[in-house]
């Protein structure tokens, strides 16, 4: 078990998952969870789209993404103001819609974006692009 734990810690501290900036190693060789990480916007967007896919919905309440177990706000220990700013930044990039109306804060996911597309863009240092959705051809008129 110790070998497996060390392998996972190595992946998060030294290797590819280091980009998530979730864990840090102290000089005393202990590990700590970072309270506020330098979370890349595309990684946050991927998490939000993955939650939408898991729940089979395109509209997510903001409070669910802040408070629910496994949500980005809970995982990264983000206060509501910081998390709101991060979501508003995603809205400004046109990666999702952050709708604030009548006291109802919700996030609307856009067609064409997928979680893996955001992650691939983060690792390739590029901006994610929505996949093109083929247009629906007009119905052929029926001849009687």
C-alpha cells in the first residue's frame, strides 16, 4: 500500500497531474492540500462540463458547484466570491453561460464543448474550441 500511495503522490506532485496544483510537498517531506490553487480556467470548465454530463443536464445551479461533495468549490476549498469570479471568467471567454436572474444563479453549458476538449486544450496550451455540430438537413418534401 505504501508503494501505491507514493505512486499517486508522485503523480500529483512531480508528474503530469502537477499542473492541477492540488498538493504540495513541504520541506519536512509532508504533503499538504493547497487551499487556493492556481486552477487553470480550462480545467475548471472541464470539471463543470463533466458534472453536467454525469447529471445528464445542461443547466447547473451555482450552489451545487460550490457546496456539493466532489464539486469544484468543495475540492479546491474556494470561497463563494473567488469561485464566482472564476465562473464569470469562463462566461467572459464564452465557454459557458453564467446566468444571474431573480436570485437564481445557474450555469448553462454550451453545445459543442466537452470535458475532454477542455483538458486537451489545457495540456496543449491552446484555447478550447467547440466541436462543430452538423446542421440538420431540411426535410425532403413528400410527394403524394
